């Protein structure tokens, strides 16, 4: 399995188009999108239009996506209409099981797609119960785990999810991909043996290639 992974698009369709053109000959099947499709979070019509345009732009790929905290609650319905919803599901591929969970833990901004830490913990536990024993596990979450290099805002405060961190500590998935905290974009860390990556914004040229086979390989896409 070979895929491109991006996040925090925030309405930058030009960046998505440039990426599509760049990867056209790279033997990529999947495109994983980790949420926040629009610039703001108060206009459901704009959010739907942005999601639709992004999916159309990447229509040559098998797109799977989760919502960000700035996306409307109907995002999962829009994605499901296009067979692209990864939120609150387990995608079973020959080389890995992929757990998808979008939105975020609570923020000070009252964004549309937030969950309590308790609800995040329950959801992750339920999702993990659907993973095949012995499978490699990749978690795609819009928000990062707490107290890592991937969840620090500009003043150094850690604002990630405690529930996601507890899940990683206990279950030790092979790879965790997240975004959400722009200041930590491009950062990576480990919790035990689990590798954590904050993808960052596509507007900063951040895109990544994921390959799953005998091993899981993940790295920055350089074009």
C-alpha cells in the first residue's frame, strides 16, 4: 500500500492541485486527508463546497478522510456520500489496519467538531477492538496526543489529548498521524515504540508518503 497523506488544508485548493500534479507518476493509490478543509468554521455551505472541490481534485485516488475540529458535523455525511469517510472507522488493508478518528479534544474556540476526553477514550477503545490480532496498526487522528513534540502551541504549552495519549501508551500502535496544532507541524516523537507525526499544513508544502508492507515507512514527500 502506497499513499500520500496531508492535513490542515484550510481551503488551499491550489496546494492540493499542485500536489496532485506532482504525484501523478508516483504509483500512489490512496490519499489520506486529516481534516480542516476550510479557512474558517462558521459557514457550512463553504465547508461543503471546499470538501467537494478537494475530493474532486483528488478523484484519481482512493481518498479516505477524517474531519478536523473546524469542519462541520455534516462532514462525515459528505465524505460518506463519496465513499471517503474514515472517521470513527477501521479501514482494513492487506498490510495494516487503519483507525480513523477526527475532530479534536476540547479547545477554547468552541469549534464545531469537538469531543470530551472521555468520549475520545471510549471511541478509541471501541475502534481498537475491531483491529485484527497481529495486524500492524496505524492511527489517523486530527488531534495529537498530549505532552509530545506534536502538541505544543507557540508558548510551549501542550494542548493535545490525554485520552489519545493513554490509548497509545496502552495499545502501542505502530504509527500515529495527526495535525491540528499548526505550531508543531512537521514535528515527530515517540510514545514507547509508537511513532507520532504531526503533518502540519499543506500550505507550507507539507505532504508525506506512507508505505505499508513488511514494514511501515513514512516520510516527507520531496517531489
